[in-house]
C-alpha cells in the first residue's frame, strides 16, 4: 500500500515536471502598427478556456505550449495569428482598411437610430440577465498607488449596473512606505454603468448619452461613417460621433466611435470620452469637487440574441490624479455562489466587507498587472478596519512573492499562511 502511494506521488511529481517543461511563459505588448500606441483590451486566445486580455499598457502574460498558436483579436483591427514559441516582445496589429467613407446607402444618423432601436428592444427582453466579472481599480496620486480587486456580479445587458461585490481585497504602494490612505471612499463603481446607452443608471441622467435620446444626438453631434473590411470579407461600420459647434449647456457629454456589424447592426465595440465630469473626491480628512476626463472602452458579446458587456476599461485623468479600472467577464469560471455586498456610495467599504478568498484569484492572471499594480498588491494592506490588520504581509509572504516571480508562477494577490506547506516555508526562509 505504501509503495502504491509512493508511486502515485512520484508519478504526479513527474507529470507536474513534464507539464512545466512543456509550457512557457509568453509575455509581450500589443501596439497599433500605424501609430505605435498601446492597445488595451485586446483578446488573446490560445485554446478553449485559455487566453488573456491586454492591460492599459497593452501588456500580456500567460502560459502556453511552444507549439500553440496565439490568436490576437480586437474589433477594428486585422486578426493576427502567431506561434507561441516565436511571439515577439512587441506585437503590432494593423487597423482594418477603410473601403468607403461617408458615402453610404444609409446615413450615420439612420444607422445609429437602427442600432439604438435594436439595443432598446434587446434590453426589454434581457434586462435581468447578469454576469460575473473580475474588477481591478488602481489610483495613482501623490507618489502613492492604491489597488482594489474584486469579484462582482452585475446586470450585463447593454450596460453594467446593480453591482454586488462577492470577494475583494486592497493594497497600496508608496515610496514613503505604508501610510494612511488618501482614498477614504469612492463611488467609482458608478463609472462601470457608463455606456453609449444607459439603463437603470440614474448617476448619468444629467449627462448627454448619445443613444439615450436621439433628439439630443441629432442636435449636438456630428457624424462620420466609414466602412471597414476584414480579411474574411466581413464589413464593419465605424461611426464617429463628435460634438458640433452649436451652443449648448455646460453638461458632460459622451462622444466617441461605434463599431457596428453591417450584417445585423450589432454593436461590437465602443470607445469614447466624457470631459469635465464633476466628481467628489474624499481623502486626507477633506473633500472637494474635481473636474475629470473619462476615457471608456467597451467590448460586447452576443449571447442568446442579447448584447452583453464582455469587458471594459475606464481611465480617469486629471492633473495629479490617474485612475484606471478594468472589468472582464468570467462566466466560464466556476465558483460557489456568494450573496455579495451591494455598495451604496462607498465601494471600498463593500470590498472590505466582502472578504478575501485566495482560491478565486487565479483568474486575475487573465489581465496582467502593471509593475506599479504588482507592487501595490504585495505591499502592506491599507488596513482601514481594525480586523484587517492580519492581512499585512510578513517576511514569509514576501519570500513567497519572490519565489513565485522567479519561477514565473501565477501570483495571487494576497496568499495566506494556510496555503504554505511547512516544508515550503522552511525553503523560502533560506537565504
């Protein structure tokens, strides 16, 4: 019996070694071939259930076998297939060729009216559909970076709403060491509801959203339509919306670019900006109003004839403050049902109350952290609440971090001591 158990253990060890030898870490950055700008939210497929999405810097990292073929896909760009063994450090994606501009059978206004009508009809029949997402929020200010990561459940048809935080954790990094947070509270979860058409999102009622009111759209926007053709002959409409010169009230408005399938007029992707949105910033014992610029990028997917948010990226930029958040759908990831915490005004408190479960964090590797976010993830916890003090990293856990990086292994946000075997702990404590 003992010999059988020993044989099984040896077999498992050999299998693990062979698997490690058969796979390699693929890292790189995806950029626009014409401009050299980094491309966030690019989907990279290896095989069913395995892949990655580029972060705000266009970076990606994942394990693949040398003979795997990597497929890079981004709406508005040519698809690209590369062997994993020879994937370059900088992957260049070419924008689709413009085959026709402005001269269309239907005007841009009519096109968007049809898109809006379709989305409204879909929403009425799929408004209760929901999805699971992984959410990462990082804020940089005053030489300090704070990171929050969470699993959330949300209504996903047309725009995200009714968020519930299932699990979460936060960290911070500063060149001055551990310090009190300047981000006492935030309601940035409201930004996840922003889209070219918003439903059940009262936060945006006082803003001009293009497809919410077509009369406003026709009054305040100019439209330019281009026809793009993919290598397989698929035609996509690229519709640019920009504010015209007509005088208007000083109201925040969303402008940007729609990518729409010609065949069925489905919305595939939207990238846009909202300028001078006033937000309330609370931190350091004081609060003040700050005008910000918001950049939004949403990639949609179709499921059972419904247009659902697949993943999105939101960036806030204003002087000393930079905030970036990414969400990506993880419906394919199986984990036990959690009731979750519904935030009212303070998202961070909801993350703290939701608690941490390290077994769920393997999925976070789908989107690579930036170097700064990685530093925040493995620094001291912000520890807003007394019962969170045990989350601070001790020397043993810092050594775990070093080991994982050296071995190119998946790095959880905050491993617990229970996850470290005694023999591994002894090894990690060695110089």
